[in-house]
């Protein structure tokens, strides 16, 4: 992988701009990317990896929040209701993101989307029984991902506060 930068002025631009190039050759062929920037002092590789790619990753986090958790649905007429709804969506985001990165990181769900996690692991029919000292969740016997869900609950059980 090689990084380089140069100045270029397109016909519609009022002045030349810095262009950062990432070039690599893989088994699939050439992969060349260009980023136009006004940051003159940053090294080309640092600008591409730590700024451009990090921004793209942040955009994906926002996409997860809005698209998969439906957090842009603020259909109530009251501000407080919409604010509370957004708070709940944000709490769900933290839960699913933590589940994905901390617990499912060694499973086949390590690179899964929020939607896949929600549909395959969380949206499952189960029997919930409230016992005297705990809550028991019984998953269907034919549920193929039962071991992953049980492991996830066990890890979250270790996180609860004593008392």
C-alpha cells in the first residue's frame, strides 16, 4: 500500500487543492482511492488512515443508530417524548454495540450488522418466568444460536452490581 499527495486544480475550482492518493494492488486487482483535502501539513498516510477512514467509520456508527435502530422516528408532537425516545434508542445502541464488540467479537457475529444481531439474536421467542430471586429466560430447544445467547447473558450477568 502506497500513499502520495499532490496538488490539482479542477476546472470549476478557484485554486489548486491537495489530493491524497492511496494505491494498492491486491489479488482482485488495482485499488486506487483519492481524497481531496485542505490539510496541508498532515502526512498522506496519516490523513487517509486516521482522519478519512475514521470519519467513514463514524458515519457508519450514525447509520447504525438511525437505520437499524430507527432513531430518526420522532413522530410525537411533544419534545420531551421525542427526547425520551431518542434516549431509549441511544441506550439500545450502547447495548448492541457493547454486545457486538465485547461479547460477540469471537463469534460469527463479530462483523454482523446491528440488524442481523437484532433479528437473529434478540428478536427470538422465549418464555420469561419471574422466580422469587431471579428471572429465568427459556429459549426454544430448536434455537440454533442458543449457546451464543446463553454466553451473552452469562457475561452480562457478571456485570451486574452486587446487592
